[in-house]
């Protein structure tokens, strides 16, 4: 990922926060056959290794886990994003030397993908993923709510993923390269958009 210095995320807690906020990243591997990618909900264990470790699971029928990768795997985490029209820039009225762009947050995590089939480890990963995504609900569902034999059968249909992160690239492009007047125009334009995704980006523009 091309990351100009003005847009680089350098603090590990900030990068980890962006990764946690991306609910469905994609695992990408290069193989002798082709590029392979799978969207996966993942857990981040920040205490494991210098950059943390990712956990998740794939369907056993998914050929990606059986196909030997060439080198490291990459996990793509997307964040808030929005189109920026030149009409929002105050500088447009001055010289018209402006063009459209896109604001976004993205993180790329690199590391060797490890797959496992141990039922106890799979149960732990699924339980932790469930707890994460059910935690904010009024009546959270948990694995214990389903019959034990049913859960065991479901676990036989998946394969676990462990990916110790060897390298991280983080980017937060939010009009930092524009002057204060242009940034204010972008923030106001996004805030007034009918698209909720645009409105979510508005408060991320530096003032």
C-alpha cells in the first residue's frame, strides 16, 4: 500500500483500533494457481508478538487453506471512507486547481498463515468471536445456547486460522494535506450528506 508520510498511521494502538473497527477484513494469499481471498471476521490478540496475532476460521470446504501460499499472507482491513468533491474546497473559488479524491482508513497486516483443526482451539476461537459480536446485545447469544452435539458437528465443518503479524501498514487519509479552510469545507460537506457512511467520516477530518 502506498502511504505518503502525511497519511501514515505509526502508533500501534491506533493501528490496532482501526483493525478492530473493521468487522470483515479479507485474508489474501498468493498461490501457484492464483490469488485467493476470503472475507473473515477476525480476532486480534495484541499481546501475542510484537504486532499482535490474528485468529479466525474458514469453511473446511474453502480451498484457500489447503492451497500452499507463496510467501506471506496479507489481511486487508477497510475503515471509514468517502468520496470528496472539489466543490467542498474553499480554494476552488480562488484558483480552481483542485481535483476529486477519496478519504479512507486502511490497514494491511502481513504474516505467515497457520491453519489448525484441533476441536478445542476451534471452540475457543468461535466462542471468542461470538462473545465479541454478541457482547453489546440485550440478550447475547452464546455457544452454550446450542446443543453440544450440534456445536461439535458445526466445528467439524471449519478450520482455524492463526496469523502472527510480522508487518503492519496503516493509512489514514482524511484531507490532512489540505489547508484549514479546505478541511472545514470537506467536513461540512460530508456532514450534510444523505449517506450515513459519508456522515461517519465527517468528524474524522482534522480541524
